[in-house]
């Protein structure tokens, strides 16, 4: 695959980026494309390893990474794009927001820098769009079956496109006023500009997918209506119940869930209305972000762009080890090492092993009471945290953003009236093809997995589409390449 000696001849290259002092002045994406010939050399680094764990272990979609690397090296962009789309409906999304577990599973990462898989994937699709190679694909045969998809995040969109191409009539119901789910209202524009989502929605509409936005399934339309008017239903609502921090002072003004802050800012950037009395702004404030994951990082970058005077991100878990070498200690699995995002590079203080015990303030949050925490990771037992009272201190905070993840799907009227069984974590229980305990009702994405990666959401959406196609017609010709469930 690629050039047999390419990995020995060419060094790894990634996108060049705008300096932090420039990019914090706007919300646009800030990486710079590389020339095509240099991109081909990156694809040439894909060695004929014989054990391509990048797609068999590292990628939930089962992307055929060595194959499209080889095609790109041969200057066959249309074929590379076709192969990329065979397993992934939206590579322009995953190429931007996926953390790329495929690269950690790359054989080269054992003792060298891995192939720049994420860059290559994103450049293939971007250049495909520029060349007019991405076209709508309406079905040739209509089945007469009607499908309702609840939620238009990556799982719902992937399932919708697959089911429509199989010939079913597909209607996507979305509670917000535009489709996209987490992609649209959760991920900041500096990571994913929203015109890329609109472009895909237009493609899907040209294929015949119908979108009904501003419709809260379970409230505006009942479960009974859905079961009477549709032959199958997919729950792809996402795990939207955020993890709370139930401590004294939690209800003080100025303490907010991260997604409320991020979704509101996305609306402002897009020129959508936001009630001024509900505005959450970091301008001129000391911001504390609680939670060390991607959502917390997004809050950091957004707060800096809004004009925060200081941003502190704290994490209750201990600081991961800093791995400065080139080998991957847990190959082909995802290594637990310290990661610094582009948002962190823009100016952020970070602390680990910090437990928050109280919010304090007169009328609104002004301080946080914190303690250092010790952890016990004894084999066979759940991790145990022990706060150290002697380290108790207070820190100033004008705005606190809770970015501690999500626990499960919202248990609203739709879930209750459909009567689907839930698992012990509160997610919708399903089989390997997304089928729930109720015949004709399927689930995908975070509704089934809990909060996870966009690439996994797309994978489960494609998997559920196959299950629904089989349920509706008795068989399915949709490609089954995913590695989940």
C-alpha cells in the first residue's frame, strides 16, 4: 500500500495552523490546506504492514484506510473518495472532530510518527467537494415504507441517508430549528464550520430525505402518531442529560452546563436569535471549566474568543503521564497520555486532581471551594477518590461551566410512551443491529452507547439502518462495514 519505502523517506506532516494570537479573533476554522503533492507523500507513508489495525481496530467505521491511501498516492482522487464514502457518510465531519484512534493503531506508531490519517481523510473529501465529485444519490427503486428518525445528529443523519438510498421514505424530526444535533449546536465553528453541515443536508434533501425542524417528538407529536404513520422508528436523540455537580451553591447564577454555553454561542455566531436575558457571556470574566474532556476544551476556546480575562480548566482525575517518546505504549489501543488541544494552546491554566465542594457568592457565583484529591486505582475495584481537606482553598470565579459529560438519553414522554427497555446506565437497550425491545423501534448513537465519539455515532447509525432495512424488507444490500456492537 502506498509507496513501499515511503514511511522511511518522508516525515509525518500535519496541517499548519494560524497562530493563537490571530485565530482567537474569529470563530472560523484555522488550519491551512497542504499542496496536493505533499498530501500524496503523506499517503505514501502508509506501509504495506500486512496488519492494518488502523481500520480493523482503530476505526469504528471500518474505514479502508490503506486502500484509499494507496489510491491517493496513485493520484486517483475520485476512486479514493468513492472508497472513503463506502464506509463513512460524512468524512468532512470525522476528519475535523474525531480524535483519530486510527492513528494510534497505525503500525508506524509503534516506533515512529503514524500516518497522518485524519489529515488525508479530510483533504480527500474537501478536494472531492471542490472538484464537484460529491453528488446526490437518490434511490432507483422506492419500497413504499416510511421511516421516522428522531434526532438529526451524526447517528440520525447517517441512518437517514443510508435508509433513503435503500428506497425508503425518510423523515427526520429535529427539536432545534436547524438539523445537525451536536455537530450544529455543540461543536464550535472553529472546529467545524456550519456551512459544511448545510451542504450535506442539501445533498440529503436532493436525495429525498425530509427534515422537520422545531418538532419535539413526544411533545409536538406523540409516540402513538409516530407508530401509526411510520413503519419503523429510529431513536437517535443523543445522550442529552448532562452530569450535574450537586454541591452547595449549585443554583447560583453564573453556574451553567457547558452545552448551554456552547449551543448559545453557536447560535450567536450563526446570527440566530438568543434571548438577551438568558445570555451566557465570558467577556471580562474569570472562567472556570470543570471537566477535562473535549467539551471542556471547547468551552476554553469559546471563552477565550468571547474575551474572558482568565480561563482555568480543572479535572478531578489525576494528570495523565506525559509521554514524550515516539512509541505507543498501548498499541493498538488508545493510550492514556496527556493531550493538549488547540484551545489549550490559546491561553489556559490547567489543574488535575481537583475536587470542587462548594460554590459561593452574593447573588451570583464569585468563588469556588476546591480540594486536592488522591486516587486509588486498585485492580478489580472501581477507582476510588479521597479528597484531602487540608488542601482546601478558594478560587475566584465569575462564570463556571460544567463540562463533566452526559449520563444518558432524556427520559421524556417519547421514551416512556414507546415503552423501550433501558439498560442499567439509562440508555436505550438494543441488539447488535440497533433493535430495541419494541418491534419496529431502533436506536443509534449516544441514545444507545451513552456519550461517545462522532465516528461511533455514524457507525451505529449505519448499523441501525441495516437492521431497519432488514426489518422492513427482509434483507438489506446496505454495506455492513462497521465494527461496533
